[in-house]
C-alpha cells in the first residue's frame, strides 16, 4: 500500500548507508509538486542528501513508486526533466543546464515549423491545380447539395486542409501564399503574438519574402469562374467574402495589387491561425482563414493497457479531490437562487497552492490510479492544462481509460509504458514551464478573496500581471470563482489592459480618475509595451474609427491594426478613463449559510424578476433570497485614444462595499428600492417570463 505523506516513507527505508538506500527498493506516492519539493521529499524518505536547483521549480511532477530502488527513481526523474545529477560534496543535485533549456526550446520551434509545413504539403495537389470554369460549376453544385441536405450546414472557415472549402478560390490563394513562407518565423510565435506580412507592407508589417504575382493573377481568374458558378440565375447582386463560399460571389474586375497575411497563435499547443486579405485599390476583394499545424494531441489508446486493466476500472479519488469536485459541482448547479458557499475544507485547499499544488488533486489521483491498476510505477510531469480536471464533474466515478482519454486530450501529453514504468510528460515541456501559473501570485490572489470577501479590480490586475506571461488567464480566476462567484466580473475582459492597470502608479490613476488625459509619452517602457500589445496583438480588433479618418474605408482593413496604425503608436496618443457608479444588491440566503461575498448581484428589476420566478416555481429546491446588502458597482471604461480618428476601449468593474453597509431583510431595504423590486416582480409575473433577467449584472446608470 503506497504512503501519501512525505515523511511516513522513513518507515519503509530504515537506517542504511547511502549506497544501501540507493539500491534498496521502496514504495512511495508523492502528489504533484514542484521538482525541488519532490526531491526534498525523496531525500527525507531515503536519508540520502539530495536537492534540486531553482531552475526546476516550474516542473511539476507526480511520483508513484512501486518497489523501485532510489537510483532508478533518480534516473527517471532526470529523464522527465531533461536534467542531470551531480554529486556536490556528498549531496546529489538535480539541475537542467541552460544548454538543455535552449535545446528544448529549439526542438519545440522545429516541431511547430514541421507541423505547419507537413500540413501544407498535404494541400499540394489543390495548390498546383487551377480551378477551371467547369470544375467551379461542379464544386459549387456539390456545395449547394450540402446546403439543401442540411440548411444549417456550416462551412468551417478554419477547417481541415483536406476539406472541400480548400478548393474555393480564396482558400487556394491562402494555401499557395503560405506554402512559400519561411516557417522558422512562424515557429517563434509566442501565445498571443501576431505576425502580419504583406507584399507591400506598412512600417509595422513584414515584407513577404517570396514573389506572389502569379498567385494574385490566378485568384482573379478563379474567383470570376467561381462567381459565375454560384451566382443565382438572373441575380447580379454582389456577394460578400465570408466563410460560406456560396456567398463569395463577387466578380473581380482586376487582379489584387496587394495582400495581407496574418499569422497568430492563441496558446502553446494550438495550431497557427492564418488569415488572408486580398486587396485591390484599398478594397478587400477576397478573404480566407485556416488553422494550420496539428495541435499534436497524443490520444491515449486502450491498446497500451495490453489487457492488464479490466474495462470499466475506476480511478480512486482521495478526500481532497472529492472536496474540490464537490465545490465545483456546487457552483455549476443550475439553481436560480442562492448557491452554497464553499466549505472551509475547500477554501483551505484552494488558498494554499504553494504547498497544495492545483495539480495534486484529480490529475494526481487519475494517473496514480492507472499506475496502481497495472502495478506500475509512475512518473508524470504535468502541464497546467490538467488543472481543468478539478473543474469537471466527469472524473468522479471516471473509468481509467476514460480518464486517460480526457487527460491526454486536454494536456497535449506523451504517455509511454515500458519496463514497469508509466511515464507521462508534456509534448512541449519548454512551453509548459513558460505557461505555468505562478503559485505565489495565485496564492496571494485566492487568499485575498477569502480574507476580504471579494476579488477587487486591483487584486485581479495584480494577479494578471504576475501570474503568467500570456494575454489570457488559464485557471486562476475560475479558482477564485469557487470562493467568490463575483470574481467573474473581469474574467472575460481584456487581460492586457488588466496588466496595464496593475502597473499604473497612484499618481497616474489619480490623473485618470479626475477625468484627465494620461499621454502615452508619460508612460513607462513597460506600460508602453502593454499599450502597443493592446493595439497590435489582439486577434480581432474592435477599433472605433471615424470612417476614413485613418485613410482606411474598407471594413476588413479597418479591423486590422497594422492598417489603421501603420506607423506605430502615435506620439500624441493618450489614455482616458470614465467612471460610472450604480447601486446594486447582494442577495443571499441565511438558511444556506451563504457567505455574503458568494451572493448574487442584482439591480431592482433583476431581483424582482427572480422573486417572481420563485413564486411561480414552488417546487424549487433552492431557498428564497432573504439576506440583502447594498453595494456600489463601479464601471470603468479605459479608452486608448491613438489619434483623433482611432480609439479602442476596455471595460472593467469593481464591487465596493461601503463601511456602513450591513446585511438586512427585504423589509429593511430603502422603501423606494422595495417599491421598484415589487413593481418589477409584478411586471415579470404578468409578462409570463419571471426570472428571465435574473442572471445578468446590473447595467450602467
């Protein structure tokens, strides 16, 4: 029987010499933790002086040892971390050299370049062949049959490269242009980064290195064949360029004189998204998009089990993992009333990620269950994507093979079973470390929610700045939602602007709060970097532009930042802030012992609609709201004013609880507010749709 505590393994070893401890088999289970803590635990368990350098602090490993000698465990640990052991004056030290780090990064870049190149190679037949008038009619007829058979059929504009959409003219042009691209630049895309190429680039675009005149002229001819094939009889109305090729029916009077190719990557394991705009006389006359490059998910196969584990064998969950799943389950219930607050046990588990790693729960139990069922030893280096297993109800009672399919699908994993060892590791270990959420930043954020009763805008911004280098959150804010459901207020907001907010000094915030402008020239280099990333690196840009004010009138080009801001950030740009406050109501239930911070936010109309819902649903299991507190909801709009014609904005919210605001009953609410709630309740009942607006947040006033 494996031992779960770090210290109890002393009982398995006894007092032996270092050499004896190296050779003597022992059994031990260590839940997921950073490698330095894993090595420290092994040292305590065996009595052999060992340590790991801080370089390995972002490698999170699970060990499940079944009668293996320490020497073999050390060897496997070195392999899975790409590290080396050295005897330093009697202490064995595990380290990964800078050269090994660079080699891992280089391997991943080559892998990504090879994946894109390999997938493009599959389209060679389509790229080489020209679309004739007869072929266009045949292809259009097949597309129309698809639509007739299923009117809701959707042509996937980002679909696989062997799909029928690739034969359409704009997609053929996209594939031909990408095929002549140097993939080494694409391989260096960091998650959230974009590269914009053009044959006639602006100063912030890159010059496309290959000649494409032939591609552009072929597009004009093929598009006109296509337009003739799909244009309904007697219909001369121009179409639009969209994902549905049957709508791309506009006749092209001349060859594109310019193209724009945009490449971006959303996360470390995702394919590269390519988007092509074909332009003539500053007007888009063709558009196509595609995801290219396998995401390299290594799907688990039951064949790897070799029949050693009976089908249907379930994973074994420890109490800690069940507590986490119960907390998630309680939050995910579709009740329309008060939700149960998180248990004290759940809060304790959530708020201590430095010592209880988020990967030490369901992910650990699943892989240990697999190894135990086969009587294998396990070493698993886990990426942070697998924290998602804590938020899924399916692992509770999940079978081993089902768990493995789920885990490998989420985590982009390599899994091998050899010589009595089940070895699990990220297919991209370098990226897994770079993307790792900082546990100290996460712990500070979650403990702040637990102590303050809410997640403030400032705490969310600080977390965004320090948690990880990406432009998005992975699981920090979802974990915060389990403690304070209102921490969702900015989870779907602009992550780059959250980081910028965290860097603003009190003086700069004061300037903005007073309604004054904060010029770009007064920002620090770090802050300017966030402004530039906000401007150029978001996948889809919602610029507010005076039409033609930036010399751009085409709707597609107006949404491309390198066209609207072709010369970089304007020196006369500035930030501005508008603040609007509205009174809101935190509603909870005293019978459920709901923490007030875990209550729901309503305005008078929404609360009235919810109360009407409960009167019309007497069998509702959830209790009625009976606890209320008045709060202020601050609505912030931060505007990036790049020049007179071009601006962009990000919206955020903050919950402010006045010091004199205390929980009260409904009858203790201000009379005017009671009247509005009751009026909304009666209106909802008379309209026959009570509860329709109960889940939305209060609007700005």
